[in-house]
C-alpha cells in the first residue's frame, strides 16, 4: 500500500489546530432570541413543551432582555399574547398593544439592543389565523392593510426591525409603503420569505396561544415538498424591498436555505423553531444526547448552510458555550 501523502488528520490532531482551520464559526452576533410577552406583572410562566422558555410580562421581558444583553445577546424578537382577541386582530396594531408596550420599555432600558417585532395577526385573532377571515377563508388583500398598520405601530413604538410572517402575498410591499410614507424608511424588513406549513411549530402555538380555531395554515404557508417554489417566494419578497430574507424552519430545510443563499446576495436568516428546540431538550432530559454538543452542532449546520442570522431559543446557551 503506497504511503499516504495527503493526511487530512494532521489538521485535526489538537483543538488548537481544529480551531485554526475551522470553516464555519458561530459568534454571538449570529443570534436572535425570541421572547413571548404577556399581560400582567411579575409573570414568568414556563412553557411546558419548551423547557427554559417563558411567557413574560412586560416588566419581566425588560429584565430578560437586560440580562441577555449583558451576556452578549444583541438581538431579540418579540411575540405578543394580548389580554383579548377579536376577528380583526386589534391588539396587533393598538398603540398600547402588548408588543408596543414592551418595545417602548425595552428601548428605554436597553437602548442598544436590536428589538425586532414579529408582524403577524395570528396571536391576536379570535380564530387564530394569520389574516382576516371571510366565509371560512383567509382573505389576502384585506389582511395586508392590517399587517401594514401593525408594522407601522411597531416602528412607532421603537422596533428596530419589523418581521412580517403571515405569508400573505404582497405583505412586504404593503409594509414598505406604509413605513416609507410615514417617515420610517430607515426601518428594515426581515421577511419570513420561505415559511413552510410545518409540524415543528406545535410548541410555539402553545407559547403564543395561536393555534387556529379551525382548519390549518396550509392554504397560505408553503407546502413542505416544494423547493423551487421557495425561490419564487424569496424573489417576490426581494423585489418588494425585503432587507433580510428568512427560511423557516431551519434544520429540515437546510437544502432550501442553501438555495436561497446561492441566489440572493442579501442577509439571510433562519428560524430554529420551537419543535426543533423541543426535540433536543426532550432527548437531553432523557440522557440520550449531550445537549450542548448537539445544540452547537445544529446551530453550526444552519450557519454552514448559509444563514447570517439565526433565530433560536438557544441564543443565551449558545453564547455561553462559545465563551
């Protein structure tokens, strides 16, 4: 057998060598921490399907953001649980809405944090769908008006980034116009451009109390088998003025994430969603896996596939592990 001239193992021999030649590196700036804001005071209610994640009142959210910022979390995204819901998602765009109140308080307490706002209606509608329902159907264009109104109210409350996630056709253009004509042309849009109708959202729906009262969201979220269609969705949002494109979920759509990365030269986000988080947590609690190792391996795979930004409930843990 000839002597092997090429020995890749030479550069794997020590931790220092592996680090020196590492192709993909996670940093604290990669992560966005999702937070669920609810009504009340001193509320810190753990979500049963997402150990370590909580529904937080505004005061607790402010403290959570401050503590996270101190350890290196530079970006958060807010989801709201309103006191009441109605057919037209009034709480989503109310001046004193739960997310609007949280945004004002966060920017006062921790002004340097990047405060993103999820721009959707499902958490605020009595039927749990992401738009206005007429005769059992989610109507697109009427929903656009409410989404634009919601994004504008979030920007007025201090959001640094708005993130439309309802998968209504034309949502980015509608929001961009509303922001620009109201003096918020500087506010970026992070579009949930490629959002699949996924089974991995279950724990989130408990956390945000946003499960549909009837039917499901397959009529407007993407069909999981489709990848070429994802390029069309990304192209539409890109043309409408999205500053950041997102793929959601992350790990089971890494192929799609890479396709978007290769085609579009704009910042790319990926959402490591609730079900993906819960799977790791559940296996770790049973002693089947090394949680920190699997967490870092998973997040690295998302970045290796092309993500510049990773939304993950593991943001704090990942930063601590990287120290």
